[in-house]
């Protein structure tokens, strides 16, 4: 079966699921190779590419969220069409895909090739109280919520006579010593320290970083060692080989020491698992990721490709292992997926994936960082310069604005207005879509089956319309519901 509308005019349709590192690059490289010879539809709930490695700087008030959110329309070739929505139906054999748009309307279309690049979501371990009391850190809403929450805690502490409550409000527990937990702690500590001083508090906020292993384990030990040293020298309470047993409304219990740490802020950065979209596809998965061959094809489905965090890609640089869930791999795999899709449509030659790590940068806030580009080891200011230079080069847009924000941050005090636009129930930890706030639909939306479905338009200049609802009467058109209120709302 082939796609309906554009195939009628001889143009194959390629649908890309996800507009992150992998999906963005896949669409871009395919468009550059095939131009108007292909109809590319990118389905993603947000209309921007999010440069995740700088998200901790948004939470710390250094960067405005739009700096790291690059509009897809501005950065992708004009021939790529963005369909706003979340894919909720995938029929790999039938070449059909369906998604729910932000107003609750269901769309469907067919495809000739599919690229699955849906990324990952928080890994929620079965630790009592965590789903209710912890916050994740994977999207702009969570970063904005955290920034406001930290400001609120410091300001409430400044007005509080009870020393126990003040201490709890000035304590932040971060669980997970990977790059997310380490960078958020590094940036967040400096932010709250300055904030507390500006609000007249004599106490320095306490940040506890809980990690099951060493910090940044899995990366070059040089990075973890330096991060550990810098954080401890600043006064961060780094607890390696420690875990959280339970979270409650007034704190967390640590398992090895048995200590109860009173806090109003628990950040859960224990890692990620692939997007739940993959769970029901009936394909081979490895640790939740779709298994693909070295050409990024899904076995048994030669028209389906997967890349990035969502895909288990054999790592030819480390035989027997799968590539790590990093931006570096996702970006390169996306680019290759674009190339291989084009090859499968008769444009160019397919290639196998192979990429050796070029190094990693870890920004620790202030002028501290650790980096190992091409195996060279940097710390302090040189690493900080390498890290910022790397980020500017790697971002697909907004570079000047980002650099200007950095200059302003070096010269001026941070802005600490608390806008309160994202509330706690909008950022539940257990969410399939951490990139969008979960507070229902912004517009009145259709509730009956017939009016909540829409046809998918052909691209301008294409022929006939796309898949009609009648083509697949069983498919559902459920609108997303409001997320349940979380006890964090009371914090
Ligand atoms: C805070 C943080 C800091 C990080 N720092 C680094 C770093 O310094 N270096 C590094 O190498 N890596 C870092 N990473 C990891 C890196 O960001 C990921 O490995 C990378 O984003 C994976 O790219 P991806 O395209 O697979 O997924 P993503 O970039 O997450 O993109 C997934 C896309 O799929 C979309 N999507 C999801 N579900 C659906 C659906 N059902 N329908 C349609 N679209 C969907 C999402 O909206 C998103 O657009 C960091 C991650 C985080 C969270």
C-alpha cells in the first residue's frame, strides 16, 4: 500500500514523528537531498526544536526559554510541513498514521516511508511518593515551573519565622547524577545562593545531589571527577552510592544513611525511557527502544526507520552495545535516516551508522565546566569557553540571541520576577509529553466523533485530499484529559 494523495501525483510522502535532535535532522537532510521530489510531514506537539542541553540555564534564569526553542518553520527548508500534534495511532503494515492536534482534532494520513524519532520520557521508578511529590526536567514547562518554584521557596523562607520550615524551603533534593541532575544542581545552586542573599537571608540554600553511582558515570571519568569536585567545593551535599527510599509531602528518606531530608523541592533526574508510543507497535524492542539495523531500518518493516533515543541502534564503535541516548548520536542518526530514506526512494546510496564519541561538555555554571573534546581534557574557564562555543555551534538557530543573553548575564543581576504561568499540575512527572504543559486544551474543542476529525490537506500544488475518517472507522479520537492534580500543587 502506498500513500494516497501525493502518490497520486507521483510524490512519495515521508512522515517524521518528532521534531527533536533526530527528527529535525532527518527532515532537514531528506529535504536537502530530495527537495520537491518528496512530501515531508513532520508531526510534533511543539512547533519548535528544543536544544535540551541548555535547559538547566533556563531554570536558572540565565537564558529565556525562546533562546533554546528554535521554530521549526524558521530552521527547516520550506518544503517540510509541520503537523502540530501527538501521534497516537501507528499502523506500520497499513502505512497509516494518526495524531491528535492541540485542539483535540484527530488527523490521519498515509505514508510511503516513516521515520520514528519520538525521543524519550522520564523514567519513573517504583519509589513510594515519587510520582506525587517529584518533578521531572525534560521540557520548557518543567524548567519554567522550577525557576518560579525556586524563587517562591526562597521568598517564602525569607518571610518565615519557623526555622524548620525555613530550612525545608531552602533545601533542594536532586535525584540522579547524570548530565541532567548534575547540571541542574550546578546551575540551580548558584541561582538560589544569589537569590537568597538578595532576599536578605543569611543561610545558603542546601542542595543535595543523590546518585546511585559516581557522578556522570558512563562518560569519561575526567568529567565526573571534576563535576564532583566543583560541586563539593561550592558546598553542594553530593551523596554518591545513595538512593531515595520514599518521598513524602515534607521530605525524602535516603536509603543508605536512613536520613530524612526535609524539603519542598524534589527533582527526579534518574534517566529516561523511550517514548511510550513504541510500547504497542509489536516490533522488537531492547530496553524499550525500537531495535533497528545499522541502516536504521526496523526489521520486517523496510519502509520504517527509527533513530535517536527511541531507537536501539547497534554501536559499531562498541560492538555488542547500542548507542547511548545522547544528542550527539540522535543528531547524527537523524541525518543518516534522512539520507537512507532518500536512498530507499532512489536518491543516493544508503550507509550504515558509525560514530565515535567526539567528547562531551558539562557546564557547571559560573565559569566552571568540564570538557573532553577529541579526548583533550579541559576544566575551569577553558572548559567553559569550549562548552559555550560547542553549544553555539550545535544550535540550529538563535545563536546571536543566546550569546547576548550570556553577555547580559555576565554583566547584570539575574531577573527574578516570578510569573507563575506554569503551575504544578501542568507538569506531572509521569507524562508521555513533558514538552507541553498538561492543562487541557486551550480552545473549545469538538467532542463528538464526526466533528473532531479532520482531513489532512495535500501540500500546496499536490493532488486530492488525504485519508478520510471513513477509511478507518475503528480509530478513536480521544482528546487529552486534564492531568490529575498533584500534591506538589500544595507545595
Ligand atoms: C536536561 C537535559 C540535558 C541534556 N544534556 C545533554 C548534553 O549535554 N549532551 C548530550 O549529548 N545529550 C544531552 N541530553 C540528552 C539529549 O537531549 C537526548 O539524547 C536527545 O534529545 C535525543 O534526541 P531525540 O531526537 O531522540 O529526542 P528529543 O530531542 O527528545 O525529541 C523527541 C521529539 O519527539 C516528539 N514526540 C514525542 N512523542 C511524540 C508523539 N507521540 N508524537 C509526535 N511527536 C512526539 C517530542 O515532542 C520531541 O519533539 C540532555 C537531555 C536533557 C533532558
